[in-house]
């Protein structure tokens, strides 16, 4: 299964991605996670990316595309992959098409998770993540068993630097201007699977699986 997950910040891409990759046994490729890991390790890429991420802006295409191209050639992508948060611009989508063509493979579907901006802001602001294992929680909608601690490894949870209201609002605008055109881009290729992201986490997952297996 070769899947792209599209959707505004806070729509539930990362949450659904974790469940989808478990079901289909494919790697989860999140460009946001790759950048956050680089920031944590203090790499040159991390330093460059942080400047944009903290403002809620997209990291320049040149920095993102080569990372994804490289990742797709790894052995574990042979039987499929899930791209979460990539592509985010038409330019990135075109670069992905070129790469997939060169590899002689095609996407099976582009899952577009939809939710309105009021919900997105509430979700992003209440999001808490585990720096150790990457698990995502929500203080209200998906709380950990013990307050403030990861269920998997008991690591203290933290709030992403870009999950403050003002930055989330910028990210939603950036999504509308730069990423939303991808819905039409992939719709023309007959790949778009629209999913109502307002429903509870389990329900959204069931809808996605049904859509992918149709
Ligand atoms: P994205 O990767 O699209 O930015 P996340 O998967 O990180 O979104 O979800 C954003 C926040 O909303 C997280 O705190 C997550 O726990 C919560 N969340 C995700 N999906 C749902 C849902 N269907 N209903 C309620 N809360 C959700
Ligand atoms: P969300 O889906 O909640 O916006 P992500 O973790 O996917 O969160 O992305 C966080 C930030 O990382 C983005 O706001 C952007 O600065 C950067 N980023 C992630 N993926 C890309 C991409 N494909 N192109 C450009 N910037 C990206």
C-alpha cells in the first residue's frame, strides 16, 4: 500500500498514520517528525528547519524533497509506505511524481482528512507528544493513562513549540494557500479519498480503511 496523508495541521494525520502503518505493516514517513528529530539532535538541517517551523511557515522545498527521495529508496519501502505531511506544495507533489515514475511505482490513494479551523486549533493546542517514542496525545480528546506521562515509556509529555494559537492560525493559512491546491492535483489523477476528520479517532480510522480497500 502506497499512501499519502493530506490534511490541515491538527486534522489527525499523525494519529491515523500510526494506526494505518500498523495495519499494513509499512513505514511511516513524517517530514515533520524527521525535522523534529534533527532539531533534537542539533543537526544543520534541524537548525535551518526550526527557523521556519517556529514561525508556522513551510521549510523550503529543496530541503524537504531530497530527504523524502532518499527515504523512499530504503529497503523497508519496497512493499509500500505512508507519507504524512509530504507533499505540501504542488512543487513537492511534482517532484514526488518524478521520483515514483523513476522507481516504476504508483500511489494507491491520497487520504484527505477534513476538519474546520475551530476544531483544528483546539486539537493542536491540546496536543502533547512524547519526544522518546513519538506517540501523540490530546489533553481532552485522547489523554494518556497517567496525566502528563507517555503510556509507552512514562516519559514526560511536552507541547510542540509551534502548537501555540497564533502559530497554529498561521499554519492553517499556509495550508490553505500552499497545500490545499494538492486536493485538486490528486483529484485529477483519481486518487483523492475524502474523510470526515471530525468523527472520533476509531471511526475516522475505519472510514480510511474502507476507502483504501474499495
Ligand atoms: P496532525 O498530524 O494532522 O497535525 P495529530 O494526529 O497530531 O494531527 O492530531 C492533532 C491532535 O488532535 C492530537 O492531540 C490528537 O490526539 C488529536 N486528535 C487526532 N484525531 C482526533 C479525533 N478524530 N478526534 C479528537 N481528537 C483527535
Ligand atoms: P502539522 O501537520 O501539525 O502541521 P507537521 O509535523 O507535519 O505538523 O509539520 C510541522 C512543520 O514542519 C510544518 O509547519 C513545516 O514548518 C514543517 N514541514 C513538515 N513537512 C513539511 C513539508 N513537506 N514541506 C515543508 N515544510 C514541512
